[in-house]
C-alpha cells in the first residue's frame, strides 16, 4: 500500500512499481523531477538533452504519459518521434502500461472500450493519447502535453538541411498549433547538429521566443565522472569515444554539436597574418544566396595564392541581402583587388545570377574573368582540397574579425548551422586541385648559389661578402 501511495505522487516511484526491473540512477531522478513539474503545470517548455541508451525513453516517453494520464485521466497527450513506426510502438507500450493490473492498483484511469488502437486511444473519462511521426498530420487533436522524443533518426537526417527544415516546419505549423490553453512541450533528444530542432528553438528563444527550461546531461561530466557509471563507466565511454570519433562523441554523448577543437577542420592547422610577405596573385570566390533573407548568406572571399602555393585570406564580405547589394559588393572587391579570376558555383545558381551580374559589370566598366565550377558532390567532398591544404599548414587567415568568423565556421563544419564561408574556401581548394587554367602559377624564388654572389667580390684575393 505504501508503494502504491508513493507511485501516485512520484514518477520514479510509479516507474519502479509498474516496472520492478527498473534501475533508478541519479540522473533519472533529475529527469523525473522536471517532468513532475511539467505535470503540475510549473514548467510549460522543457528540453532534456542526454546520451543514447541512458534511459530517457523508458522514463520520459513510456512511463511519464501513463503517469500524467493517471493523475488526470481527462488530459490529451500527443507524443511524436522521428517516424510513425517508432511513435506507434511507444503508443502501444503506454497503452499496455495503462492496461496492467499494477497500473490499476495505483490509478483508476481506464482505457475506453471502443478506442484502443496503438497509435491513438482514449480513456474512459475523455482523455486521449495520440502517437505521430514527425512530419505527419495530427489535425483534429489537441494537446495538454506535447512530447517529442528524438525528432531526427540518425546522422544522415541530421546532416540533411532539407530534413532539418521539414522537422522545424512540422513543429511550428503542425505540432505547436495543437497545444491547448496552458499546454506544455517536452523535447527529449540527443543533440545531433547545431541546427537541429533544439538548436533552432534555442536560437528563437534568444530572439524573444518561448523560454525553455534546459536539463543537459553529458555522458562524461565536467568533473570527469560518468553520468551513469553502473552502465557506462569512464573506460566504456572512452572506448565509445575512440570508436565513433570526436564529432559524434561531442554531439551525441556530450550534447555539444559544435566542438571547440573541430572535426573536419582543426583550429591549430591555421596560421593568422596581418600582411602577406611573399609574391602572390589574387582570386575571388563567391557562394551566392539567391533568395533575400532565406537563412543563407552570400559570401565573397578574396584569396592570395603565394609563390609557395600557400593560400592567404586577403578580404571578405558576407550578408543576407538582395542580389543587387551583393553584386555591387562583388564588383567593389573586383575593382579593389583586381583578381585574375572570380569563381562561382555552376548550375541553377549560375543561370539565376549570371545575366544580371554581366549586365552590372558592363554598366560599371568592371572587368574580370568569371569561371563557374560544377557542384556534383556533397559539401564535405567539395571541401576536401581546402581541408588537405589546411592540414598541411598551407592556409593563413586574416588576424581580425573576418578571419575569426571564417575560422569558426570551418571549426563547426559540418555540424554548424551556417557553412557558406566553408563553401567559399572549398571553391578555391577545388580550383587549385583541378589545376584550373584560370590559376596562374607564380615562379617560386630560386635558392641562391655561391655563383649568384660573384659580383660582391670586394677586390683582391678570395675575399667575398655574402
């Protein structure tokens, strides 16, 4: 009787009573505390970030909805995950929990006799539970509590901008509109990408959007101890880190999708400069955002290629502007630096902007060779040439704010929200890799020999000044 009484008040006690094999850890108690505050109406926006296989779904997605419906059987709950199959599986398990004798020992909530489908069912007192895949419709249903468990399936989805856009659009236009008065949102996930659903909601919060309570649980805590040592001790986590690599370790296990040390590019690869100390030619590379204010930036980067083959950042411009503005900025850079060639992306973008660009070049008397590089590979492949040169210490960025901004995008790639500067850098690397005819080689300085100094003879004997 004491166990039953405790289970009516505490999510942990309820979980242990209805699932006797459950092993409670300290971080589970933290999660349960926040979820209980949601159930009581004290928190209406909650984010929980934690590593895979650390018990988030059992507690938050299976037991919590059953607990919340037990406390108030008239509630309406919508639970979503990255696809309908997983969401339906969660719905089936929540329904089965409610149907057990142990649950009935704790709460009087019962399933309605005429509505017991795994993905949508009702209680006998008018409450409802709906399971839905992210991206699918939930129209006609309201939510006192909206639970979203892992809106992205895997790395491939996380790295797909289209998929990230779909998830966010579904949240804003479909899921969020289902909230009833005073409704709460619980987002439970591992962080895959800086621009995942949590990342976009945090950015919106910074601009005045919904304020969220955040519970962030890294697998390896700041004190060096494991979050759940009984299941994943430090040696086990160290082995996982070695196996999956720094990017996924930082994102999935540490909830930091953009690690400071970088993965594709590393900070210590890059030199910084104030002025360029060797003979060089200038080239200009651009990544165009065709639509004004669509989230992407137009970037113009001026590079100097030294006689040694080293790449120097000479100048940079970026902006979320209409095409007339960034075309004029491009022409300004051409006039200032007089590059041997200006490179851009071929294909749809070229067709969209080339006529206007050529017209403005004629109108302003700006002349420069324009070359368009094909984009048949993914972003990472297109950046390989620049990556290899960076790793060899052959890239130097300006020692100012523009250089720091470019460096930060390189370090965040491919997990960063913005990668337009990376595209520009990748373009100069591709032009060099393909030995593009627009790249004009500089003669490398020849090493001096003794005979080069013969004119320095001071007269008399074998005395030489070298």
